[in-house]
C-alpha cells in the first residue's frame, strides 16, 4: 500500500517513492494491484466525460488540492531556477462555468455529427453533452453546432472557435467549405437563428465574415475594442480582472509605462485609466490585426495610450529604450520573452510586471532578471483553466 503525497505537473498522483498513478490525489492509497482507495480530497467529477475528454485532468481533486496544485506549479518553477520569492500572494482559481473562449472540433458522421474536445492523447473526438467549464452562452450552442455540422458540414474535421464578446457569441469555423448559395444561406440562417455576434468561416483561404450585424467588440476596462477573428483574450473575465488589478497596483506610481506583447490592450487600457495624472502607456504588439484594433481604440483614452507595431521576438525594445520607462509590463506567449528580458535586464527600468501562461519559461526569464539585480517582489499563481494542469501567474519585479 502506498499513499499519494503530491501531484505531478501533468496531474498524476505521485507516491513517496516516485510512483506515478493516474486519477489519484494526495491522501489516496494505492494497493499493489493498482486499486485506489479514495482519501478525503478525492471527489466525484463534475462532468460525465471526465477521464475520456482531454479538456480536464483534475476533476477528481477537491478545491484544496486544486489550489495547492496551482500554487505548487508556480513555486516549484521559481525554486527550480533558484529564484527567491518575496511575497507569495493567494492563488486565484476561476469558478466553473466561467470560461469565455474555447476551441472545439467537429466531425460529420453517418448518423449526425460529433462536436467536442479531443480525447486525452488522441485525435478522436468526445461528443459533448455537457461542459461545466464553459460559460452557459457557449455551452448551450454545442447542440446547435452539432445539428448544423450534421446537415451542412464536410466529411472531415472542422475546427470551431467560440468566444464571448460584447455582442454575444463569436463563432469561427475552419476547414468548412460553403458549396453554393444554399450552403451560404444555411450558414446565415444558423447565425441569425442563434443570434450570433459574428460568424466567420475559413474555407482554406483565410477567415471570411459571413455574418456580423454590428462590429464585434470586447470591452477592456470600459473601452470597446474591435475584436479580430481569432484574437487572443484571457480565458475568464475574473482572472483578467485580478491580473489587471495586480498590475495596476504594482505600477501605481509609474508615469510612463510600456505594455509589451500588448495584444488588444487588456493591460494598456486599464493602466491608462489609473495611476498619476498625465500617465502615458505604450502598447507594443506584433500581430497586425490586434495592433490596429488597439490603435483604433486608443484615441478614446485621450492620448494616454500610444501604440507600436513591433515583433518583440525578432526586434525587442533595447535597453536604452526601456530605460525611458518607469514601469514595464510583459505578457508574452508560452515561449516566454527571452530576447526582451535580456534587454530589460540591462536597462535602468525600476519596476516590471511579468504575466505568464507558462511557469517554466517564466522561471527561466525570472532568473535572468534576478541575476541582473531585480527582486521578485510578489508572485500570484492563477488557475483560470479550472480542472486543467494549465497554470498562469502574475509577478512583480523591482530594483
């Protein structure tokens, strides 16, 4: 008999002697034949598709274990790079039914269609009858999507992107040919009948908007920003709100701030509405559609947000440029910001907020900053992908 003492990064339970056991949590006891005796932290999953669907890995863990997992992933990443943590803030865990964007897949079959996530470690699809992580506005569309694909979809995999925007649900279909007028009219009827905010279809030549009764926007700190199809958005509103508050408090006194990897301006517009009088925020983004959307809405800030189109991987802001700012915010993709952090480390910028969706790449970059004299002042783990092993964080560095 062996007791599970911790969870591994992929969600497996781990015994004291290093044995990995799937679907086990700390407190469970594993017999020699592999049978798991449930402990106090092992709960019934919230979804009937759990263990088959690849979307969730930890529905069998209670709230205490989920929070500990999110916290430990971030703390262990920092310790693994020798980064000292100043103040470890309480972890944030998004509630069920809060995810406002999702990437699903669909396949037309003989008796209808399958719509859902992929099975864990497989290309096979799980035909979803429920999904407790999604906002209800998204989850209730799944049966309608299944019917639409069954009638009009191709006999191959279709990708479905669902995003909740200001006007409703934005639906993007990829690998979905519209053959003829009847198919186009069916798509319009589907969008109209379900009051979609927008329907875009990529037939293999790029996404084309076929339905958008009014421009689709996403409000960022009260500023409506045009939402390009496929644009990045934080997965839950509650996590975005928390990250914005943490960043604002960390940079409260900075009069000029650089928002790097700014996207649509999630942090730029929030920072522009707070802080000292006359604050200026430079939002730097490589994706052209996101940059142009941010730029168009920046005029509503009264000139407090300026924008720059620049690839920070190939052409990072140099140390001399960064030294002009009193605060810098970075929110890079999963790969991190190796080149940009190298320049930040050489600059005279006194404060930096680093938001990350990958504790491993963040820890690598954090070590570079700390070696250059920065201190990791605060660190907050964030679990906005509930029941998933995907973990994010907000960190504040100063010197």
